[in-house]
C-alpha cells in the first residue's frame, strides 16, 4: 500500500520562494495592521475616556460594530461593497484598511483598560504638581499603563499574524493565498498546508520570544522595587 504523503514535495516547498514571499506579505500586513491599529486605537481609547458623553458614545459605537461583526464580512464590504457607492480600493488597500479598522477596536479596549489600571492617585499627584491633563497622561499615566498593555498587545500581534489569512478571501497573496494557488497547480494539499502551518508556527514562536523580552524589559523596574521591598 503506497502512502499518500509526498516527502519530496514537502521538502521542495519547505523553502519555496513563492511561499516565502507570501510569509513576508503576512509579516508586513501584521506590522502595518498593528501600527495603524495602535494609532486609531489610542484615539478611540481617549475618546472613550472623554467626559463628553456623545464623544464617548461615538467611540463605543465604533468598537461595538467592529468587535461585533466578523473581519471576513468587513473585508468583503470594503472590497466589493464600497465600489457600489463609488469608492474603489485595491486588494492591498482593502486588506490594510480592514485589518487596521478591525484591530483598532480591540486595541482601543486594551489601551483603555491599561489607562484605567493606573491608580487615580497617580493622576491626582500629577495635577498637584501643576501638570495639566495632557502632561499627566503623557508623563505619568501612559508610562505606567504600558506595562499593563504590553502582554495583551503582544497577544494581539500573535493573533493578527494568523488573522491575516482572512485577507485571502479578497485575493490578497499572503501566506494562505499563496499556498492555495500552489495547491491548484500541484494538488499536494496536505504537504503544502503542512508547510504553511510550519511557517505560521515559526513566525508566532519567534514573536513569542520577542514578546517575552519586551515584557522583561518593561517589568524590570517593578521587579527591582519588589526586591528592595523584600529586603
């Protein structure tokens, strides 16, 4: 009985240039999605914390919509729906806009949670020193909030690395789409999907190492405080 697994095909595609190109596309989509999501997410978080109810409600409505609907549906609306009202975007533009807008909704809540996690006494102390609200946020609240935000932010990067595969539905040639196109030519379904899975596993594992280093770096001061208190 012959095996259906093709080892030669597996090793041939393990370092295939086309799949590597798809993996690189996945990486820059992730970086762009996180960077753009952080910018929009910071703005949304600040709007959610606004004392003006209508401003906070508008930001909350955005977050509700984008967290409550699938990214797949959002991408299809952006790529195939918007042209019906005269807004035509390329595949790359649609993928980037969809990932950024979707990721921003999640990052906004992470950032808001980090800001609220800083004791109110810290802000009061800053104002007592004569700092205005913006200075209190920049110099006192955000530096402390970062330590709270980083673990969740790291998990978002890990998740987005895999979520980029959804953009394949609008023909974005990231790793999954590249794999699917090769399968249509070579018909080695299991081998190629296994290679793709290994690529995703490698990227998420490397990011896990980076994330741990970042968390140790920002948590170093707090560990030193704990050691001093322990003495």
